[in-house]
C-alpha cells in the first residue's frame, strides 16, 4: 500500500480586516466581550463590492499550493473541495476549481462536513492515494461566511465568530511509509444536528415557492444558529477523544506531538485542550485571533501559516483535529 504526503500548501485571505471595534458599530458588542468568549480580535470579511467567492478564494489558495508542490496543475488527478458556503446550492465548487485552473477533466468531489470538512477531505484523499486510485490530489477548504451573517445585535452570538478565507493542500503518493499521513479518524453524532445549524433554504424540508411566498424579513432560519455552551462542552470532549485515538493507533504519546493544529473554532477550546494535554505554547498553533472561525478553511489556513513561519519541520509529528456542526469530528496524524 502507498502512503500520502502533503507537498504543497497555500492560503488566501480577503484584504478587508474587520476588528471587534468595527463590529461594535453594527451591533451591541465590544472588544472585551468578544475576546473574553472567543479570543478573536479581528477577522477577514470580503468587501461588499469584491469579486471574491468561496470558489475563487479556493482557486487562489490552490494556485499557491500547486506552485509550492513542484508539480504541474496537469499532474492533479482529483480535486476535493470542503465548504459549507458554496457559491451555488448546486453544482458544488469542486468543478468550478477544475474549470478555473484549467485542469483536465478529472473528478471533483465536494465535502459538506462544515468545521471538520477539511479533515474529512484529507481522509478521503489519503485513502484514494493509499489504494493507488489517484497519485496527486488537490484538497481545498474555503468559506465565505460574511454575506450570510446576521450583523445585528440579534445575531451577535454567531456573527462575531466567523470569517472568510481559504486554504489548500496538494497530496502525492509515496512509498516511504514512515512519512506523510499516518492515520485519519472520523466520527459523527447526528443526535445533536440542530445545536449548530442553518435551516434555510432547507429545500428538503420547505418548498422554494413557500419560502418566496412568505418572504418574511424576520425569518431567522436564514441565519446560522448555535447553542454555544452545548457545542463548547461537546467540543472539548470530542477533541480530546479523537486526538488520543490517533496517538494510540500509532503507538504514540502526547509528549510525541510537535505541533497540534486544532480547528480554529474558539481560542478557549484550544486553550482547554492545551492545558489538559499539558502542551507548551510552541506545540499548539492558533491564529483565530486574526481570522476568526473560517470553518472548513481554518485548518488549511493555520497549517499553511505554521509552515510559512517555520514552525513545522521535517520529521515533526503533527496532529490536526476538528469538531463542528453535525456533530462531526475527526483527527489526522502526520509525520512531516
């Protein structure tokens, strides 16, 4: 069986920086309130007149990842795109990337697992490569949240958290089983699906004609809902479990971790996990302070930034972990 290894990383963030002070002009909130609960200081939102979309941001991140990988775009033989905010309800953005990059008619798969989307996408790519089905796979996580947020006091509990951006990785086949992705671990618990949810447009539960007929400006189903405390409590448990699952699978200890890159959901969650596992600051990478929660894009953005800053070195043991809507969660153990 082959092994898969990440050979190229890239990220894209919109130019517009939205600070907590900026949000205080839109809703009843302030910097202290936001930082105390989330650790977020600012986030990126696309400009109102910007041409940035979920797909186009993914394309920009992918261009960088491909260039850094050392392979040609024509060497890509599969595309996986993770997002909860596609440009269109269908088709998904995977095919948009294939077209925009001028890649030959390879397969394109969309993953709709929200915050754990990139982890799920890496798992799919890893197994496609390990079985020999594909050699070079482009994996993208991209989100454009800002256009779908309730930017009023009513929606502040969610809207202050989320940001826009994209990250990408190129995976390739190798026969050196000591490096690359060692294992992936995926879970779900649909019992709690409605604790973090966007109900509309909900084409499977509401007729489009009825939605248009109602045209109710107070219909909150068009905005994301999150039971924050419940999500937090479940997240810290599942993060811990799935990180340990990956370590045990590979006969490793917590002390073997060189870098933990958690999904950037909430700085307080990451700090809780760091304290529980007794990890040093240099063993955990967080950038939610600058970018907010970019859902499926958060791990590839953080992974790219950590690599760019020289915090990931050859031979390092990396653990990626995510938890989010669904509930879904997962981890990836990598020997860099």
